[in-house]
């Protein structure tokens, strides 16, 4: 999640000020209700079994697998970063409450940094993996500013907009599948867009991030993935 072209670029302090949230809340105490969330869920499941409420019961069982503890969220995200061929672009992971439901994560881009910030919510593991890979895709995009001849976004991304580029990074990493078409959503990666992403990656030399003290790394295209049926 990043600002669209022409929109204001969010810095850490400005971003959290906009949501009236203190910036440094990464290590705040775990809310009491999160400590007992699983116990409450188990009691609710038992009650629904007794009353025959099978559909809510099945949904609640699925939610028991969600990752909601901030430390667990950070640890799982770190595993995704470690597995990613582009994970070297990430310098840190922050976990904080974001009061905008449609924003699951973001990275700053003016100037770019290697920090991935994730919302503190009940994460489905597959959804979190996709979001982390998406944000890493944005970092890959930002890192390409330094390439010779890369004077515009179109050159850097082979003509893709920022969000499809990041979505295709998630597809290429195996977190999700391609879309049948763009529809009315900015977050899409069609088979044709994935082909563009992979072609651009294949033509790149070493990637040299402009943030942190990071080495230049040669990346490779991952195996092609299956489209959504």
C-alpha cells in the first residue's frame, strides 16, 4: 500500500499523526481482550455446538487459526521476508494498529525505506503472506530508481502501475494467483502483467537499494504460477 501518483507521500510521523496515533507503539502492552480471545472463542464454539449453530461454528473455527498477537505477527512476517528472494530489501518490520480496514500494510516511499509496517489484526496466514510479499514488491520497485536509464516509473516497471507491479511480485513469490482481468480494482495481476513483471526482473542487473547499508544483489525470476480458475 503506497500513495498513488500525485497524492501526498506519508512519512512515519505524518502517517500516524493523520490517524491520531502515537508513532512509537510497537512494544505497547498486549490488550487484555487479545490474551483471552482464544478462550472466549472456544467457549463460543462449545455453545454453538450445543445449540446446533453449525455455520457460525465453522467460521469461528477458521478464525482460531488467525495470527493476532503482535509478536507472532512480526515473527510470521519475518519468515516470509526470509523466504523471499527480494527479502534483502527489508530492513525492519513494524506491527501497529491501523484504523483503516482496507490498509493491511504499507512501506514509505519519500524517501523510500526498507521498513514494512503491518496492521495489528487477526491475520489469516495466507493473507499476511500475500500482503508482505506485496509490500516487498513495492520495495523492489523503489530500489529500481538507481538503475541506469530508469528515468520514469514506466521504464522501471515495464509499463505497469505501482500496485499491479507489487501484486505481481506477490504472485511471483507464490503467495497468490493471477487475476482474470483488472476489473475495477487497482490491486490485480493478470497473466499478461505477470509476464511483464518476470521479463523486467529477468533483464535486471544487480539491485542496489538506496536505503540502509545494503549490498547489491542479483535477483532471478521465480517459476511461473497457475492462474485463478
